């Protein structure tokens, strides 16, 4: 029987902007599934929402997830909370 491991991390997804329509709404974001994709040349892991690149895992958890993806691990990633990014200029 496979072991299930759960971890939580915070990620800043700068690619999520209002031009994505309803997906930029906080209420619409919670519960959505995103995809993790490992870069071919580096250990960087990108986060994709509906096929659009929205961010990257940080340098602490990214290499661990990339290594697990190479070993064939499967991840189910769900947005549990969303916070709006504010522009300091305003």
C-alpha cells in the first residue's frame, strides 16, 4: 500500500492577474487543482493553472519535489487559501 504524504507550502503566484478573468477571484481560486511541472534542465518546479504558468516552487521545497517527480511520485495539488498581492506603489 502506498504511503500518503501531505505537506503544505506558501507560494507567490505572480502569474495570476486580473486578466485571467474569474480565476483571479479569491473565492474562485480555493479548491482548484493546479499542476506541477519539472523543468527539463533544472530542478525548478513550475505551477500551472489551466495550462498557464502562474508561479514556481521556492528553492527549499522545489528541488525535493523535482526529485520526487523524477522518481515517479504523483502529486495532487489543491489551492486551500489565496491572498491577493498588493502593489506597493498604490
